[in-house]
């Protein structure tokens, strides 16, 4: 230390070392993630629910205002709030910012989850002075699925302290981290259709290249199995003509037109000899 202070840049080096130590500490914290939260009752199911919130660990402290605008609430996932070790949710008076009340501790956490929501509970906050049988405060953060945003705005829902036991502060928060994974919307028929189209494309492209490059065909002869497909087209047309036409192509004699060939002139009968002379 004496060697550092004897230099003109001693103060700068001290500040540099301090910042590096802080950054190293932050890196360790970020690496731990949700493991910093200590579950009240350690279980694999609750730990799995808590791990779903891992993307929220590195987010900044979330702030919410009370309905009467007298208090501000600060929330951090598995991290210290307002410089208070272990505090997950803190209530701060706006008129006196130095007056802080710990609502819940992240070293006493519970996590309950559904398909698209997670209920995070911080327990063992500061005890009430007179309400709720002087029990310790408890914060409940209801985190709901919203795919449009990473982390939404923290909102205060209510403070339920008008009961004898189990009082709590309730908060709401939207986040995409708790959303379930999107499943494929393709039906079996769609999958079969896609496979069929792919096979047809491979047949046409492969056949075209073979006819052109190997056989040396030109024009329509490049179409694979051209003679077969032409015959299929003719047969289909004949079948359609046979099924769809309801009368013979040859018209009935009654509807035939007048022939264009001149009729042979019949010899004129002469009956002049029958007249009296």
C-alpha cells in the first residue's frame, strides 16, 4: 500500500482494483443465478420452478409505487435490494427515503408454478408493529406469461394486513420467461402433405437433370417419363369424356341438317296422252 501511495497514480490504481473486485463479485453473483435464492423447504419441484426465472436474474431492480403514492417498492430476483443483504423486496417511504422496511427475504423463498405463471414468495420480512399479530411480513410476486416483453412493469396489487395471520403484500409482473415453449401446430395430414410435396420435387428435379445431362433430351422430352404422363393425360380426358357426356355424339336422324348434295331430279311423268283430244 505504501508503494502504491508513493506514486502519483496511486489513487487511480486503488480505484481500479476496487472496481475490478466489484465486477468480479458481480460475475460470481450472475453465475450463481437463482441458486442465490434459498428455498424455505428445499425440493426438486420448487427448484425447477425457480430455475424458470433464470432470465430475470440479471435484470435491473424493479420499482413500483403504492396506490396512495406514499411508498415505493423495490424488487430484485435473488439479489440484494437497497443495499440490504438478503432483502428481496423493500418498502421505501417517499418523504423519507432513508426509512426502509424489508418486506421479504430471498434467503427464505418459495416458488409455485403453473403452465404459464410462477408465484414467487419472499418470507421472513420485518415484523408488523401492531397488525397481523406482529408476524413477519411476506411478499408475493405473481409473474404471468407475456411473450411480447422480456420483463414488464412491477405493479402493487394490495397489502392484506387486516387479518390475524398470514398477511402479505401482493405484486404483479409480466415476463416472457414463464411462457411455455411453443409446440408445432402442424397436423398429421399437413406433415404427410409436406413429405409428399418434397418427394414430388425430388422426382421432378432429379428426373429433369437426368434427362438433360445423361440422356441429352431437349424440350418437353426433359420431363421425366414424358411418354407415360402424356398417355395418362389422354386416358384421363377419354375417361372424363365418357363419364360426363350423357348422349351419343352422333345426332339422331330427326335432327340432322339438310344435306348439301343436290337431290337427283326425278323424271317428270308425262300424262298428256290421257287428255281428250
